[in-house]
C-alpha cells in the first residue's frame, strides 16, 4: 500500500484512519502487507523505533535526481511492515500538505508526490519485494499507477502485480 498518510504516524483525517486499520486487518487474515508513506519531519524516529535501511534510491524528476532513503519500524512476523521514504527537500516539513506560514498548499505538492510515487516502485525493486497487489490511496499516491503504465510498463518485476 502507498499513501500520503497512515495512522498513527501521520494523519489528517479519514485517510490516515483507514491506513491505520485496513493494513492490520489484512495482516490478521494472513496477508503480507507493506505500507509506504513519506517520512515527514514530524515523525519521531525514537517513538516509532525507526531504523534506516542500507543505501538509497535515486529518483529522476523534473530534470534532476533526488536521493530517497528508507526507514522501517521493527518487523514482527504476521504484522504490517512500514516503510518511510525520506527526502529532506520534499518531506522534512512540519505539515503534510499545507505550508503553515501561508495556510495554503505547498506549491511543490505535485513534485513531492510524483517523487513519492516513483520512489515506492524503486524501493520495492531495491528490496526485491514483488507485490501481488499494489493498493494506492488518494491522489498523492496515484502517480504509482501512472508510473506503472509508463516508465515501468515493460518491467518484468511488476508484470504480475494487480493494482487497486
């Protein structure tokens, strides 16, 4: 699953609530569930015992290349695996979508979530984790689907993945 929010880590309302409950319910049914969200600046690494994974992925976007690193919560068998995708320029902020100084959406939200979408797929490949189903939530994660139909259309790694 890919989402811009997931409780208890980051949520503004219903989306974060769904991503707090749905993954756990699916894991309780015996499914291996992975949730990817951005690593926002306010997510406390000590509270959630975040641990960095080795290496970074490089994401080309808008004529530049951006490094994305990955952190995870401690893995427990039969539980949801949470990955936090980090890029300081785009996600090390105090709010999810709105600039607290202006009260308006961040001007680069389109680029932020385009980067996130591609990073979700690159991280799956880096971790050699081939999903059976890629479930995206809301417009911020929708670039994942666009990338699957374009950049990754002929990539055998994702050939069998269904999407929701």
